[in-house]
């Protein structure tokens, strides 16, 4: 099965003290078209970690020094957006399950098949790409919201709250025509063409905007 990443900047970071397994994974992934960086310990990975890294992490649960689970917790503290796949031995499955409940993508038990590993890798990379896309959308929405005037923002908040133009006019002490003008400007500045799009856009960029 031939699989390859959709974005060349993504990299698969392998952290495993088992040299034979590490080399085997590097060969498998590179021969499938992926960029790979391998580390023999959690400490060496952390020494080179940058928040802007994209791709995914493949961690062995048990390693000398900092374990894979400890590295996972450290990455959570750093608000890392890299999806994590754990490699585990049979006795470590309960720990890996607990890590999945705390946000890891999945775990794979040794010995594992190439197809299974590649499937998890592609799932993780797709998740990471989607996460980046979502964050870009949120940032763009916040930028557009910041360009609204105070009055436009007041009108927007009332639109999102489900108020009709007449109700908005009464609440703000302005004419319905003025509300319509502000509403049109809000739609234009937010880059949307329908009320449904506007609501979805604002929810995406500012989850706390909706008020009951």
C-alpha cells in the first residue's frame, strides 16, 4: 500500500531507545514518502523541539530516563499540537489506554504490521493538518472581528443572539434602515453571505460569543 503525506513540511518524529525498531520504522516511513526524524530518548527530542513543528510523534511507552508517557505529559504542558501515537508492549496497554483518554491519538502493540502503523500515521497527519486549518480559520475570524466598529460589533452580537432587525433597532435606539446598513457591513467584513455562515464563522472564531 503506497501512502504519502499531503504536505511536505510535516515530519514524523520517532522517539524510541530501541535502535533496531527505530531504524526499521525510519526505513518503513521514508520508503513510504514521509519525512522522518528519529531520537533515541525523550530528552534528545525535547532538546530539539520547536512549537512550530508539524506532523506527529511516535513514542515508545517505556524508555530509560524520561518515559514516553512523561514526554507526552510534558508536551501537553507545552500545548503541543503534535498528535501522539504510542508504541507499547503487552504489559503497558493499560497505560497507553489512559494516555489515549488524555488526548493521544492511539497506541499500537508490538509486534505490529506495517499496514497498521502506516494507517495510524496517516490518521495522525490528517488530524494535525485539520487542526492547523482550524487554527488558521479562528485567527482569520478574530482578525475580521477586530476590524468591526463598536456599533457593528453591537449589531453582530444581537444578530448572533437571534434578534430581528426591528428588535435590534429598538435595543440600540437606531432606525431599522441603519441596522440594515450595519448588518450589510458586518456580512461584508466577515466575508459571509448568509446568516448561517455568519453564526458558524463567529462560533468558530469566538466560541464564547453566543449568549443565551
